[in-house]
């Protein structure tokens, strides 16, 4: 079997990426890395015909040595292990990161890395909820509030707020730099209002907004943040994948 791994511009693999996206049929957390210039892609050929592609990435000044995508036509997946080794050697990859609902790359990761690390959890919408909190109002943030709202520790100030007794208790919003039609929910609750149901109420309402603009709500959370996980699950979202990673052995 003659294998060729060729460095190639992103535009040359867009039809293959469309196939990859359709097969994934879920939120791809770093989908925008390609258009933002954070990846280098490689065409994988077997005996002169296209078998698939692989992409390595890194943000900012980081080296492009993190395997982010690996896609093969079904007819070539029986040789996946060998083709992946060839791709890693040609690209100079040192690490792999995968979301576990990407079954092919997850298998390559589990067979290749020294130690598997869990980073984040991905969530998908599972069912609707009907939470209500007396005197709590969900509404868009005002221009004046954006500069005066409570100090955020983890997330940016969102486009929507929960107001209680004239005070902004939480903000949140939707991010759209993912593969269509997914929208990623983010939020932060002010310290005095935490553990009182405002987070799950906000997620519930952001889900509704997402569907109203023909987007599918999704979310990410730290693997160690149990409070965040309970908030998302309380709003009808369920874990659908882990983000895992590791250094390639040898």
C-alpha cells in the first residue's frame, strides 16, 4: 500500500470536512480553528487516491502539533492505525485531543497516548424544562448595565440577564463560532445568588432563545466543576462527550 501524506491548504479539504461534519452530527468544539488559521491540514492518499485528511493545530504562538481532526473514507478505515501513524510522522504531531463522540479519533488517541487526561464535558439538549422563580425576569442586557454589571470571573458578560429585585443576578449568552447549527451556552451567576436556581433558569431561557433563532443549544463544562454540571443537567441538558487528550507515546 502506497501512502502519501501531503501538506495542503484548507480549501482543498473542505469537501472532506463537510463529510466529517455530517458524520459527527454534533457540536464540534474547535470547528472554527480552521477558518481562524489555527490549523495545518494534510491530505492522506492511498495508492494515488484520496483516503481522507488530518489536521493539527495550536493557538497563538503555539506550535501546530496537536492532532484535532482525522477523517478517513469508510473504505480506508480498516487501515486507520497505519494511516494515522503515517500522518503523525509527517505532521510532527506530539499530542492528540478528541471529543469522545468522534469515534475514529478517540480510538486513535486511546491507542497512541501515554496517559489520557480529561479536560471538559460536552452537553447536548435532552428535554425541555419549565423552571420559574418568583420575581426573576429574563431579559436582554442594556448598554448601561454592560459596563456596570457584577465582576465576572470565568465567562464574558452575556447579552441576556436574570434580574431579581432590581439587581442583575446572572448574565449569559450564546456563542456561534461552532459548526452550524450549534450555539454554545455560557453564563455566570453573581456570588450572592448562586445555588438558588438562577443558573438553571438562565440556561433554560437561553435554550429557548437558541431554538427561536433556529440554532441547536449545546454547552461545555469543566470536568471538575460539579456545580456547573448540575446547573446544565437541571436545565435539561445531558453529557454527550468528554474532551480528552494526551501526549503521543514514544
